[in-house]
């Protein structure tokens, strides 16, 4: 049975799987499509949702259909809002299963089969590892932080949320009925966790598929502490927006204001510790920034 009673879940190699790719118009989509053509378990459908202002990857999708015979549907969803693209993928998959992969990621041939095997009865979604691949010229501290990777949680950990790239969702689970990615969070890097957290509150249960990894090919402009700090700032703002009650928001705001996170970022011992503290401080600053904006708007 599915994670919420009343619907049957198909696992392993059974059942239809749609692969959703939300693209920013990147040429790296070519590499992603090539890796999908090499899957031992072929995708039943592929939806490419292009967020660029112009339909910049329509030609790449036509190439993927012609070169590899991939079952690609192209959809132009301009606005550079990730939520609209994610929701287009939900619509394409219906009540089947939906696997997300990013346009800067590649998957080994066993990826889709491994995700399918990991989505066992009782679970609404499975998340897989992401291994960052860093370009020549990336600073050593960025490689040591490895913040572009997603590592497995400790065994037995209870998952309450996750991120969509390299995930397989069983949309027949009633926890996903009518659930959508929130456009208010579509530009802040926090919409995925908000979506899966809301599904968890409705009864969804998650598992981690340790063998279902993808590689994330990091562009040079994203291989810097400045880029990572900016991402954490956006995530902090999204965290404030996704908190369910004003009381929880206020409690965390008070805790952060008294935590001295800026001092921790400056005085943590060792370069790696200072870099981690800096990213934590950036997320806290994003949360507090959103809190101040909300207070001014009242």
C-alpha cells in the first residue's frame, strides 16, 4: 500500500515513471539527456520545463528525440520561477511516479532502476545522494565544504522533508493529492523543502536510496563562498516563509538574534570551520531579513 492508505503503490521496475527536468536554459541539458538515454530502466516519459524567458532549450529537446529516441515533451514556463516548472512536471506525471533530475546533473545507467527499487511500500518518495563535480579552478575551501553534494543521512534517521532533484515521488499517495509547489518560494531555493514538509504533515513518509546517486556538475561561477553564502541567505528567507505559525517564527527569530552567529563566523577556529560558520550566518541573516520585512508589512 502507499504511504497513506487507500491507494496501491507500484515499486521496483513496475509502473510508469516520468522524469521531470526543470531547466534554466542551460546547454548542460545536453549532458543530462545523454545520461537518460543510457538508463537500464528507460523513462516512460520526459518533461522538460524551461523557465527561461525565451524557449531556449526547445532545440535541445528536439535533438534528444531525434538522436536518442527519448520520449521528451517540451514545455515553456517563462518567469524563472522554479515552482511553476515543478508544477508542470506534477501535471505531466498525473498519479504515476515522477523522478526529478536537474539540468546540470548526470545519472549513471542504474540510476532510475535504483530509485525505483528504493521506493518501497509505505513510502511516498525516495531521495538519492548527489555528488558534486567541481571545475578546475574551484577554490580548495569550496571542495572541502562540498556544499553542492547531498550526502546520505545517518541510518535510521527520520526524514521529514527533502529536495526534489534526484528524488522519485509516488504521486498515487494521497499525501500529494492537490499539493503544489508554492510560487512564493519559487525564487528563494526553499520551495522543495516546503513542499515535502507539507506532504509529510499529510502523512507522507520518506526513504533515502543510498545507491541512486547523480553527479552535479558545478559551474565555475557557483564554486565560490560568495555564491554559497547568497544561496544560504535565500534559503533562510524561504525558511521564514515556510514556518507554519507566527509563534514558531518569533521563537526562532529571538533565538537567532541572541545567538551571536556573526561572531561565530569571524572567530571559529580553522578555515573550514569559519567557512561553515559563515554559511550558517548567511542563512540566519536571510531568516531575520524576512522577519524584518514581514514586520514592516504589518
